[in-house]
């Protein structure tokens, strides 16, 4: 009988053969996101993308990079990894959508103590699912096995997205004026921020577990915390030309810190927090943690995942098209966000 020897690098914790086998198994999922713009084959040293900028006078490339933070801890605890890839792609798409860009391609990075084929497959299929839904090609990525850097069974993910917008259609906030209306698009939960505070309150203070069931929250707490970050770009792109003056993706920093990023220096945002119902998960965290309302609105999205700024005359139609709601207005000011 032939004796099988394990390679020295594998004995040191990095199994190159395993990595190659795992990557080969996800090629069909990756290729499902490719259109004619993607050149070359999966697994090259660099992703090749030939964009079609016909119809644009001054195409501007827009890029962003991000991760999903300690939401990963919920995935580890529940052993559910199919949503994390979707979270990352959708978060990145939203970040470039606020300047009016449509996504072109996405690249991922995954680092782990050791590649677990089943886990890796779920994550990559999540990337592919969200890329396909968002008309975004998954053209490359990197996986790294780093024993000693991560705990067994844990990993980290990051992603980079590149999109394009015609310069004349770019949203930069310069068209925002007093009297414009704030339209809030609902989130479906925490999305991808605030999880360090949420975990401290829910799991350390309240002694709950991901399997716990809480009044007012359907399903388990783990399922609630793993709800996929919404992709708002298709809704935003469907609005009539010229309607959208600016937009803010409500992530870390909440409404307080994110809205000012798109306001002119002489305008402020006045937000009516009574104009929407705060989801139960945020009320639970705030009440149990005895957290001041001002901090809650700076850490969490509080039920509003994206804010659109439109002319007042377009507010009702925008709400109808996006299923959003009026949550405030633009007033003369100094570039800040405040609650009325």
C-alpha cells in the first residue's frame, strides 16, 4: 500500500492543495455573475473587465472597500455563513450608489485560520448571489490561510467594489437646498454596524443566546441579527432622472454622522424621529442597555437604511416608487443633522 505523506506547509497549518480544491469548487458560482465585459478565466492573477461606457460623456469610476465587522461573530455562533457574503456586497453597492454610480465589478478577500470547504462555499455563494442580483461581476478575490492569526473556526472578510457614473449625473450634494425633503428607506435590522454594542447588551448583559426568542421579534435572535443588508441601488436607479439630489447610506455613525456627509455647508437636515416606527430589536438594545437616544441614533440605523434627498414636489411620488416615507426636511443651517 502506498504511504501518503503530508506536505510540510500543510503540517505548518497552510494546506495549499485544500485551498486549490476549494477554489475550484466555486467556479460555476463566480462565472454566473459574468457578462461579456469579463475577460479571461477564473483564477488569474488579476480580474479583467472591459467596460462599455457608450452613452456616457464623462464616465467617472467610483470605488469603495469595506467589511462586515463583528456581525461575523453571529455567523460563527450560529454556524450560518450564507448571509455574510451578501451583506458585504450589498453594503459596498450602497456606498457607491449614493453618488449615483452603478456597480461594475467586485473583489473579495477572505482570511482564516484554515479554509473549511463548506463554510468557504457558503460565503462565496453569498458573494455570487448578491453580485448577480446587483448586476455586478465577481471577477476576483484572495483567500489566505493564516494559522496563529485567527481562532479555529473564525475568519474575516473584506470587499472592494468599482462602479461608474456619468459626471453630469454624479450626486455630490451641491444641488441640495432648504425646503428639500428627506425620504427614509426602511432597513430590515442592524445591517452591518453596531454589532459590538448589540452583542454586549444582548449576550453579556441580558444573557440571551442566538437561539433565544424575544417578544416582538419573529424567529430566533440569531436569525434577526443575520438579516441580509439591503441593496438600495436598484430602487434609487429607478427614480425619474433629476429627482434625486443626494443620498446617504446609514451605516456606522447613524443618521447623525452620515447625513452631514452629503449636505452643503449652508444646509442642515431636520429629522422627525416620530415619522417611522423604530424596529423592536433597536428598542430592546436601547432599553436593556440604558443607552441614550442620541447615542442609539449615532451607532445604529434605527430602521432607516438609506436617506434620499429630493425636491419637495417629488416627495410623494418618490415615496410611492420606493416604499419609503418622509422623515424630515432640509433647512438653512451649518451642515449638521438634528432631530425635531
